[in-house]
């Protein structure tokens, strides 16, 4: 949060996650629905608290959040 994502970083991370909307924190998804994908990167960049955390980069894959599914995927590393 001290170093918010740039718009370019948000777009790049979104591509790795399967879509920019995967970067939106679950509590902010309702707000994000009204924002077109083209403007979502700017919205996330301006509001770093709205980015889903943690972002875990294993070198092969990028995971967002710490759900049971993510923890299961990380066990295999």
C-alpha cells in the first residue's frame, strides 16, 4: 500500500490471474461491477486498499488471496 500498483502493473497482474477483476478485493467487488474493465486498472491504482491480497508469485503462477484453494495449490510447491 505504500507503493501502489501502477496501471501497467495492474494490467499485467490481471492478465496473469485470468482477468483484471481477479485483482479486486472481495469486499469491493460490488463497487467494481459499475466500472468498465478499461478503467479498472486506474481505479485499483488510485485505491491500493481495493487490491486483493496477498498476491503470491511462485515464479510459475500468480495467486491472489489466501483461500483454501490457494493454500491447496501452494502445498504442491
